[in-house]
């Protein structure tokens, strides 16, 4: 089955961070353990497979935020690419989150690109949010 890719001609942003966890741990976090560091516990429906849909919720300031997507590319310990759809965050448009992992020192270098925002406001909101989210992930998965 061919993987249908969304239109990504709209706005995009990226963030990079040195992470303390090794690539294998971070790959698992992005493909199987979203409810450990991002999703509301008990809401995750996710299996790592190309074109396999997933769902989870986040909760912020008392509001429920549903997230939907599917995996476009998976290369263990190296690359996760997934579609990302939320009502508030992407205005219901299918965007793409790409996470590139590289071993770095005793941990990893993580580069996240999020593309396909329908407008500059939503893109800027994610440009501000993703570094905070990655810092939280780094805390959750820090060795020791």
C-alpha cells in the first residue's frame, strides 16, 4: 500500500535538542509510550506501523484535546515521521511531525520538524511549545 503524504506547502517549524536518553529509548517513547510523557494516561491507542492510525488525548487547563495521526516512516532508533491532526493545534488539518534521532555522547541529538500548519499563528504557537515538550520528555526519560 502506498503512503499518501499530506500537502506540506504551508508553514513549518523545527526544534533541536540534546537529550540524555539514547535513541532506542526515545524511539520507543515516540512510537509506543506517548502516555508516559505527552498523552493523558489511559487515552493512548498506538501501534508502530506504517499507515496505522493512532489516537491520544492531552488535557490542558481543563480542556480535552484529541490528537489523531498515522505513521508515515519508521526507522528504529533513527526516524519517526507521523501525521498530526488536532482541532486547536492544526485547525483539523493533517500536518506532519518528523523526529530524527542521532546518538550523541551518552544520549541523543533530536531534531523535530513540524510542517503543514495552515497559518503563521498556529506555527508560532508550536514553535514555542515543542521546546517545552522536548524538555519535559528529556526529564521523563533521563537515565538514572
